[in-house]
């Protein structure tokens, strides 16, 4: 029996709370993804909170669409979206139905299935296997078909207890790469963990793709 088959998912009540509580509480938890190829699991070391229609940086700021509908539903489900025409990112929905809050999973340490993760990531160094939201999805094999997946029941995608990170080791700072509300300190990470991604402030660009003056 593998380690992944002995784990049980976290309770939905964990996600039915304010987004900042869920975000900090997710650090140290384990996300696992099982496919016919095997299981890959990651210990979460960096996350980012988004507060739905109250948050200018959220996909739900202007209300519900076909793309973001999952975020308005039951807590404990995955919201998976495609970005930059090439990458997937995964969020975990939190708060009561209709609030549309979610936590973006930004980075983590592979704790199971490293060989499979390396193959998916074309031999990247272990530190970089899930160092960034797109890399995390690539390493775990997360794509559009998992949009709406319930991570609180046994299945392909589950969130497990892991080992919560002690409060003194949790750091916070501005969100990275967003054009609105980018100074809001809702990115949380584990102090000193090598799998945490580098901070990148959003840089406005002109029509030629060059950085705008003063950016």
C-alpha cells in the first residue's frame, strides 16, 4: 500500500471559512493527484488568497461567468483555469456558497512521486518541480478536466492534513504578477523553504510588449 492510499481527505469545514484563514492554514498540507501513471503529492509552501467580488484581482470581481462559476459554489472544490495560452493554475474554493473566494496554490515540495514529476517537468531540478503555480500543475498533471473536482472526498485530486506550518514560520507579502491590487499582502509562504517561487511585481506593457515607462 502506498502512502497516498493511506491518507484521508480533509474535512470540508476547513474550507468553509474566511479566505485568509484558509490560505495560511493550507501551508504544510498535502495535495495529491492520482492518474494511471501513478500518484504525485506536493506539500504546499506558497499560496495566494483572492476574495471574490470584493477583490479587484479576483477572476470573480465582475461577477459569475461560465469560466469562474466553480468559485461561487461549494467550498472544497478545485478551480482550474488556463492562462497565457499555455499554462494551467489550480485554486481551492473556500467560504460559503456564493462568496467566490479561493486560494491559488503557488508552490510546493514534491513528497511523493518525484520520478513521475521529474518526467512531466522534463528533468527540472527537484527544487523547481512545483516552484510556481504552472509548474505545480504540470508536475501533478492537473489540467482543465479537474475544474470543479471535489478535493474533500477520495478521488483523483485530494487535499490531506499534512503538517500545518507553525505561525512564526509563515510570511506574507504582495501578490505576484497581478495587475490590480498587487500590493495587497495576501501571498503567504513558508520562511526559508527552497520551493517558494521568486516574487515578481506586475509590469504594465505597451502594445509592442515592452514595459511601460515608469514601470
